[in-house]
């Protein structure tokens, strides 16, 4: 399938006309997409592995609950013991409190593991996306904006070519301009050859055809 290469006024220009540059741009976009997908998959896998660490916490909750229930049942039966029933029931309820402490410790461990899984997941996804937003997206957005504008000027006829030529005078390095005799004078006097040369240079900078 051929990559998009042409444009018309009003259409967003995503890729260059020049084949090599167009392929590089498409590969760059694909790499950016794959990076996001890979980061998302990796974050999901790491999250699942971290959540497996909550097993001991679940065990503590189960043990604490069983211990509390055992002491509560024993305390309820101890109330029926003559003379010492109240004292015995109170002592057994102390063991019930130990079960509550085990349950609380298990819950704390589970919450700590869940918090760790959350923040690791966020970091694994946010870091590559932040990299793309800082490095890849601004350059890609700048190219699309400039190429779209240049495509519209290319289709605008003489006036558009004049503006492309003016842009070339601004963006071309001074050493290169110094090697081009009379190019500025040609643009100022409206020489078609000079304007055509400059317009081609600006379009070529963006990988576009005249």
C-alpha cells in the first residue's frame, strides 16, 4: 500500500513527497505507536506480577479472621463456666484482639502492594509517553504544520511561490546563500528563475515536490 504523498489546499500534509523521507516518517510513527503499546503491555504484566505479592497479606487476613472467630466462640462458651466464666471469657477475648491485629497487618500489606502496583504501572506508561510528547510529537507536529502550509502555498500559484521563496531566504544558511550569486536580487526583482530556485529549495527542505 502506497504511503500518502500528495495534498491539496485544506488537506493536512502528514508525510513528505520524497519517498525516502516519507518512509522514515512512517517508520517513526510506527515506532512511536509500538512504544506506547509495548509500554502498556509491559505495565500490565508487571502489575500482575506485583499483585501476586499480596498473597501473604491474604494469608494473614485469613489467619487473623480464623483466630478471632475461634477465640470469640471459646469466649461465648466460657461464659457458661460457673464462678470463673466472666474472667475466662475476658482472657479469651484478648486472643480475639490478636486475631484483629493479624487481620489489620494483612490488610496493610495488601494495600501497600496495590499502591506499589499502581505507581509502577503509572510510571511504566507515563515515562515513554512523556518522552514521545517531549521529543517526537513537537517535531512531528511542526513538520505537519509547515508541510501543510507549504502545500497550500505550492497550489496558490505565483503568490504562493513568492512566499515560499521568501521563506527559503530566511531558512537557508548564510554560507549557502553566500555561494548563490544574485539570488536575493533575483527574488527582489521578481526574477522567475530565482523565485523558482528558492521555492524548490524550501519545498525540498520539507521533502515536497514543486
